[in-house]
């Protein structure tokens, strides 16, 4: 018999079987970091669970089911009913948006060579030669200031670069923009 449920797990959880319990656990995870919780409903959002290192699994004491011993960064210790190792979770997907002109100017120097590629994976090395402020605005640090950056002798809107290009930073390809903190 198959039981269906509308219960939604955190998007990072690949399988419900990865959640360690008193009935099903693996000592190989001792020493691993992960998320601890006592109520199964907490698996809807792991960021609300306690994060720490699994330092012991105690299943020999049948008086309670708080079998996962956690140690937190601040050195405190706690006991929990459930544990899910971080290494079994899907990686957190980073979200990006286009740079504002102020952010671009703060992070890049005129004369810097920018390594980027288009949607066809054609790579370019272009020199950042300056910026153009639109509509006579003067305050470059105002995040509402719009403009274009100059790569060689062409002006590009940052929104268009975000949509159509990736930038290589420290050998890693990423969207031509800035990470959004949630």
C-alpha cells in the first residue's frame, strides 16, 4: 500500500531516507556537520533547525529517543531525535541579479581586463575602460543611477550583460551580476 502525503520537505533534502532516526542511523556520520531537530515538521525549512557536528549516537538508552548528540560552534552540546548530514543535501542554489552601476564601479578598476563569455560559450578578454551615466545623473553611489559600462569602446547596460553573459571570477564562471543575500 502506498501512502501519499502533501507534506513538503525542504528543497535541499534529496530523500526522506537520508534523515537519521533512532530506528535507522549510521555511525559513519559521527564527525559530520548537519541539521538537528526534534519535530519532523521542522524538515520543511532546515534553516530553522539547529546546525552543528554529530559527535555521538546513543541508541542503547531505551528511556528516550534523543539519540543524536550535537556540538555547536560555540562549544555547547544538545541531544536531538533527528539528524540529517549536510553532505547528503542538495547544494544551496545561489541567486543573482544584475550589478548596479555603483556596485560595478566599487568592485572593478578602469583598465581591468574582464574575462567573460556569451551564451554560445565564446570567451572574451575585454578591457573595462569606463562608464557612462545616463540622464545627467551625478551621484555614482546612488543605487538608482543608471548607466552603461564601457568594454573597449562599446557601452553595455549591466542588465543586458547579466542576461546574455557570464563572468569569470577567480577561475569560476558565474552570472554577470551580484549574489543576492536572502
